[in-house]
């Protein structure tokens, strides 16, 4: 199976947009080699701005450019985009509903050795609770590339979460179509539904395969858009399988699991388990080892699924 980091796909998509859409401008906070906006800089330097290590200014300048009709993609690490610049995003981008794309890389625990200070595991929660903000978390490089191209067509603020590490490629670039706000059923199942986002989607597929060997039929759904979330698909899955497991590289508070729980509690309460970081900070270490330590694995997804199925 091939693999690609979603940040690499971001760079590829920006190069396409450089030729395709003259309104697109790219801003970075002195991390262009890491965020892959350097790919855009190479082909379109006249529409690239490095603001330096000044994330609040990054978002403020992006907001100003949006008022002139430009389509700014503002990039830095997810921790600094959503943490340090939160107030500027809220008051200067979200509140006036400006057409800015906050494309944040190095999200989650898999930023690795940089440690807790750089591991954004609350970013989805922060962006999801902000009025007007759309939140997208791609599962692989193909989906990330399609999401970025789609973001340039969407009018309004959008947060796009991207990762540092390579993830398995799930989708076929020749056939994949990104549809904002629509979940994707990757495998059918009748005993339990596993709703995953970002790099946990491939692990959900692994879990379903393992469960099938035990006679448990697991439906796997990719939720690439966390806001607006696909309520219809979630309710359908709950009604048809009667058990829901969510999986995300994010705190269990405020992310995908919370969003799904909100839908179910209002429309179709069923048994549910959330796989994610359990209200704690991360630590420095190898990305894969951290995912194991904090329980973000296919084994944990399978374990939660077995538990729910046994209670039905």
C-alpha cells in the first residue's frame, strides 16, 4: 500500500491552484518547508507572503486580503494556528465570515518528538465551536488534495487539519470525489458502525478486517467533514447497527466523538464508545509509539467494538 502525508498533498494542491485560480494567495509563518507551502512559492512567488514567526499577523493579513477578493490559504502548525492565533481567527475571520482557509499542518500526537507544546489535540474542538467555521480533516493524501481544491471553491472560512506523518493511501485519485459535509461508507456492516476521521480511518479499516475474522460485521465510515457533520448518515448508521464507535487523533472532548454524540443524543441514542486522547497532554516520542501509548490503534477500536456488540 502506498502512503503520503496529507501536508505533502497540500503542497501538491497549492501548485495546481497557483495555475488554476489567480485569486489564491498563500501565507506562512516561516515554516514553509515543513507546511509544504514552499511548493507554491516555487511556482508563484508573487502570490506568497512569509509573515515571519507571527501567527496573529498571519491570520490578520489573511483576513485583510480576503476583504479584497483574494482567497488566502494561511498556514502554520496546528498548535499555533488554532492556539496562538485563536482570537484573531474568531474575531477577524469567523465573525465577519471572511473567505480564509486556515490550513494547519502537524496536527495531533504524530508531530512526535516536538512534544506536548506542539501537539494540537484540541484544535478541532476550538474550530468546531466557532460559528461560521467549516472543519475538514482528510483521511489520506488523495482526500487532502481534493479537499484543498474544493476549499478554493467554497466561499467562507474553513479549517483544514493536516498531518506530519505519512498515512496509508485509501482512495483512488482517478475516481475519488470530495463532497463537503458528506461522510463516506468505506465498508458495509450490520453489528457496529466505526466512524473515524483523519489518520484513524485506515486504523478503523484494519479493525473492521480483524473483527470480520471473529464474525463481527463492522461498518466503517469516513467523516472527513466534522462541521457541518453528516447527521443523516450518522443517524442511519445508528438505526441500522445499534452501536457506534468513533476514532480520532484528538481529545475525546470536543472533537469527532463529541460531535457524533451530540447528533445521537438528539436524534437516535445508541450505545457508543469514543477512541481518542483521554483528556491529557501528549509527550515527546516517536509518532507511532505515541499512538500506541495513548490507545489510538486498530486494536483499541476493535476492543471497543467487541464490547458494544457483546452488550446488544
